[in-house]
C-alpha cells in the first residue's frame, strides 16, 4: 500500500488541513496557516466494537462540497451568522466496514469528525486522536486543569511545564510569532460523551483526546453516527478567536421555528447577596420590583424556593411580576429532572404557572449518560416553551444554534466564589483571560458585577464585565442596595444581554482586554486590565460614517499614584464627550481597574 494524501483549503486559501494515509493504513493530519504549521503531523483514529480504525484502512473515494448559508439567532455575540466553508469527505474501508473522515476549512478555523454511515448499534471505546504543537517555536498556553464543572482558572503555561493528567477545553495557544489557536469541540450531544485532552507521556508537544473521567464504558450510539467536531480556531490576531462563531456553524440548524418566546435579557438574583432570600416570598417580591425599576427582563428564584420551610408562592410571585413586566426563572437540581416522566411533569407544572425559564444545577459530569440528560431537558423544555440555564455544567459546544432556548450555562469560575470569605474568587487576571477562552465557545453565566464584595478589582472593572462577558440571560449578582448606591446604575439599566455585533478592540490574555458590542444603533465598550494600570486606546473607527455620537464614559476616580498600586476603587465618575468614528478615546485604568462607555447617536 502506497502513501496517499489530500488537502483542503479555506475559502480564502489561508488555512489548510492535510490528511495522510501511510503505507500501514494509518491516518495523520496537519494544519497550516499561510503554509506555516500550526499543528504538525498528528494521529487520527477511532476504535469501535466492529473495527479499530487506527491502521489497516483502505481508501475508497472522496467528495467535496461548498457550504454557504446564513442564519439568525435571537442572542449571542452577533445576530446574523454567515457559514461559509469547504468540506471534504474521505471514505475508507476496513474488513467490510466503512469509515468517513469529514473535514471542514473555514477562513478562521479547521474542523474534523469521524462518521460511520452504516446502520446498527456501535460501541466506541476510544478516539486516539492527537494535537501535535510545533516544536520549533515558543508556544504559550492558557489551559484549565480539568474538573467536571469547569470552574477553574485558565492558567498561562508552556507545554513542557504542564504536568497535570487532564486539561479542559477550550485551550488557547500563542504559536511563536505565527498566530493564535483555540482548540475545542463542537456539536456534543447524547450519542457521545464530552471530551478533554491529556498531555502525552510519549510524545513531546502532543495533546491526546480523552473521554470524560467518569465515562466508565464505551460510548453507545445507533448508526449512522458521527462524533463531535474537533475544531481549531486559528488567526493572526486574537480578534479572530474572540469574534469567531464557528462552533455554532458546526451544529445542526435550529429546531425552533417560532423564537418569539425566547427573550434574552438581564435578571435580578437575590441568592448571591442573601442565600436565605430564595426561601422568602417578600424578598423575592423586592427583587422583582427592583428588576422592574431597572428595566430588567427577569428575576431568578434560586435554590430553596420549593423547600417545606419556604414562604415563596411562585404562582403568586409570577402574577405580581407579570404586572411589572418581569419574567420569573426558578432553580432546580438536575437529579429532579433526570427521569423523563418527572421532567415532563415538572416542566408542565412550571410552564402552567407562567415560569419563563429554569436554571438546572449540579450536572458535574461529561459522561455520555449525563449529556443525554442535557438533551432530554432541552427537548422537553422546548415543548413547554421554557428557557434553560445549565449550571455545574460542561463547557458549551455551540448547541445554542440547535436549541436557542438554551440561553446560557455556567462552566466557568464565576462570581459565586467571592460569596464565601474563605474562597479566593475570580481575580482580574482570570477576568482578562476568559474572553479569549471560555466565552469564545458560548454564553457564560459568570453572574457579573459584584460591587459589595472585596473582589480586588475596581467597580468600573466589574461594570465592564456586563459587556465583556456574553450571556443571553445576564444574572447580575449583587444586592439591591449595592446597585442603588452605585454611580454605575444607569449603565446597568441600559446595557443589553444580546448583541448584533461584537468586536475585540485590543487585548492580551491575563493582562487586558477592550471589547465593543453593538445593540441596535448603540455601542457599548468595556475595558479592563490586570497586573499594572494602563491606558486603554479605544479607536472608534467602528462607528457609522458621518454620524456624531454622545459617549457616556464611566471611569474610576484617580488619586495620587493610584495607577501604580492596587486599590479597590469604588468611586466612579461619569462624563460625556461628543465623538465620531475619527476619534480615539484614551481611558486611564487603575491596577485591576476598568472603564465602560455607552455610545449613542446624538440628537439632530
């Protein structure tokens, strides 16, 4: 058997995946950007109860197709999505069984998956696929030590120093001076477990695909069957990573025809400031009234509302909230929904009350069996027009395209960790990293803007998280009093939770980030930094040509030497400037500080 190879290029020809079948019938691949290797020769394989597709494969034939479609989603980092890619399907056989390797090349990403076209049950015991990073360049890595709920930091390291057994996805790489790459997976549903990576013990600079630690047996699926997509988002600049929507493109189209009931929005949330409040009807009424005063769309009733000692009357609360234009979300443990009959009963009951959405908590597993529970809940919630927020959860994989009523999920080291004074909560370095990692691949319920806790960040830093962290339902964590007393209150009344456009203005993981997001004709800018104070440079070239805008600028108050040393800055000043797209705003940021801007068209 002689060697055979195939190439697939992106529509703009900058990215290319090369697949090789060697003389032993083994598959490898590499990925290049402008003919420079971003992933070197890496193994491809999958093992089932029928065949081990790690060697002995024979090439059958190939086909190609151009993908060119547009679609819309009711939330996310943008409104209009353009899905353009070249797709290559390679057909192989072994011992009478067929295997397909499907590759896609986008202008900013390369993805691949295995597919078995035959009928019948398959048991997939492993997927020995690797990701070989270049050895001839310095590779910086931002990686999260794996845990089932994905609630850890993305730490800066190098492959040579990564000594944990398991690391979560997504994972960010800076490859010498040749660009950036984010590895993750897309289209993870109940026919497979979610995956992460291990550092190879045998090959330098190699990461190996790994199944969920509690995936005790093989994945069991009915053919025809396809694995999740393995995806590498690649670009010269970090903006390519941050602005990418490729994980959504790699998912099935929406199953929801009428999305009018799927309403992104902001939510009041009493649990963070007072855990007992979730069992207190009068406290829930207060937070509903506050949400109405703020113009927020929702109020979340968290854990404990359904306990015997609780005084919360949810139907009565909903009647009160509806009169105020506020929708009610309720919390539940996933175990209370994991049996289909019980799930249907509870969803029917809550929907009948008028509940708008359900926060489902404590999944804490990537195993196939648990992924199937996610799917079941999403499908039954859709039948009852209930929105979903998954907590204690796996990272997202673009499933919001298929199920746009899945508004957000946790899978993030978030503000709740500041609630316990014995915990070290998410600091400025973490906040400056997750826009380049976790939030790239889907909505993120970090529960931002905690002003009353000593988070070791400034108040404008916290305000900026409402812009920097995308979540289709943005649960604001702090108390009524904290927001009422803040000079940032008007900004929290105005900032939306869904966006028509997202741009990364400047940034570097763990150090600083400035992003601009558009909703309608208004733009919102968030800028934060860590480590040292800096001046954010906000070029307004994204504004409309020939139009004058009013910029409401929120900044932290500076005293002598404040930008040289850390100070928990609570004072906020608000000023206005008249600007156009030709202007650049220079915002002085304190250590661990921030600034926010609302830009609106000036009245004629």
